[in-house]
């Protein structure tokens, strides 16, 4: 006896001939047909590793099993390609749901009418299902919420516990302690710091933290919104402090032109003492060394400036020209109601936006929570908070600055001139 459910990959459009064929075949076989009533749903997301891809596919399969009348088309993209193509893809109407980041770039897209806000029923469900209020409010623009929160994480310094124990070191809390730690590591034949700058964004993390620690969050936000020129004396101080670290040889030169995944092994093998990274880097730790990796907050530079932290928030957004609003609301409600969302957070070693005291913490979760608890305020990271015309010039300038002689005047002029040349009132990549 046949019990299978027959479906055909129908696509939305004015003429759906496959629906008729599906109905005829199902009728001939005596099977139920859902094709004629099927809804369509297209989802775009980023894939950075195998665990992440597996988690997305698992969650989508769970939704499909629970909602057989929704036909899901989904696409995973490499991160840098996805970020480059995101805004043009928003305009095509291809996706009903798309992965994105909280921050200025999301606000720009919302204000340019490229996104649709979440409806009131869905926001009420998020609150009912104990989504952290800060993650809901993190995408509010002009009174509307434009992002479905998935997970968040914090940045800090990862280090080898066994190396620090062998050298009698403790995670530094102040800038003077940080410099002493760097000197001790260097004296022991270990490069104090490793930084992969080929992609630009890891270096932007250093700029963000130095600016937050030296100048505070209000100035940092104004700078990234292009309300302050990069030639400002306060920006020069950031590069002067960073340049001092570089000239002292604290950064492992071999890593500066490498990609992110190539840098962590220097930490495991005792060639580098610390790496500034998001806690999601824990997903890249080999099982054999994971227990040896520690995590602490970026040191304070001045007692007059409280600790503001980088805490990116990853979300799903609704393209304004998406064709299937009912199906996407069903998928988002499924994520909120089923607990499936936690699978993606766990795959990324991040903190789910949905609170669950019974859920196991990610590898760096305890340290992450401690950093977040001590934060005076949060930012979302340079290329999420910065105006689009600033990102490319800044990344180019940072890579230039990391090469000797680490010239402050050169880098601030380079970024400012390029920023002014690239500025445009339109939202564009």
C-alpha cells in the first residue's frame, strides 16, 4: 500500500502547470496532494563552517516535516560574498528571509524601505518565549522591529591557559597589566599577539576596542556614522597607541597577511600568546585543545572610560519585496516556538537570543556572560555599525597601517580621503 506524500517543486508565478500534473498523478494513485495548496519560502543565510551548515539544514528539515505544505528553497553563502551581495539581493525579491546583522547597515536598509518590520503578533511571541529584550530592541528603527534575533556573542582575547600558567601570568585587566603581560610573553620567546588582517575585519576589531577604551562609546558611534573625520586628534591617538604595540614587536608578523582560520594554530602551538576574537571562534577550536583556551575582556585603558564591549547580534530580516509573507511568518514562529533556533547558536558556539537556563553554555559562554555583565554599553562591530562608504576605505587603511612604519598621519589621511571620495547618500555596497 502506498502511503507516501507526493510533492512537486512548484515555484511561485502566474501559471503553475505543475500543480495540475501533481493533482492528476495523486488522484490516479489515490494519494493526498498538497501541491496545489503549497506555499513557497526562500531563505538565504551565511555558512562559515560545516557545523553551521548542518545546523541550518537540520532546522529547515524540521520545519518542513512539521509544515509539509510549505516548500522551502534555501541557499548558504560564504560570508564575504554574502556581505558584498546582500543589498542588491534584497532588491531582487528572491529571498523571503535573509540572514543579516544588527547595526547601522540594518538601519540604513530599513530606512531605505528595503526591509519589512516584524508584525506585532511575532514580537509578542518573542517576548512570551523569553527572547532577551536587548536582542529584540537591537533592531528597532523608528519604532519598528526589523530583525528576528537569533544569537549574539562578545569579543575578547583568547589565550592558552597552560601557557599563562607556565609563565605565571593572569589575564590582564588594565592597560599597564596588558603591557606587562606582553613583555613577559615576548621575553619567553612567544609573540604576545596574533592578528589575521587579510580580510580586514579582524583588524577592525582592534580599532574598535582601542577607540572604545580610549574615547568611549559616544565618540565611537559618531565616528562610524561619519559625523567625525578620521583626521580628528582622538582618532590619531588610537593609531598612536596601536602603533606603539606594533613597533614593539608585540604582533606576530607572520600572521598579519593571513586569513582568520590560519591564525589560531599559532595560539595552540605556543607561538602566540593572545588573539582578539569573537567568542564564536570557539567553533574552530580542535577538540584536543578546546579545554585549554581561555577568554577575557579587552583591558581598560583609562579609569575614566567604562568598559564598552563589542557584542554583535545576528538576525533574520524580511526583504520588503519578499513574495511569501505568510510562509516566512510561519517559519519565524516555528523558530521561536520549537527551540530549534538554539541548534544554530550551538553550532556557532554563541549565545542564543532565546533564554534557556537548562541549555548548556557554549565553550566560552561563562566568560562571555561575565564580560557582558560588566559592560557599560554595547556596540555591534565596525562593519555593522559604520556607514557603508566608510568600511572599504577603513579596511584598506588598516591593512596599510599594519605594515611598517605604522604611520598614523598616513593612515588617517588615507581613510579620510577615500571616505570623502566614496561618500554617497544612497545605500550601496
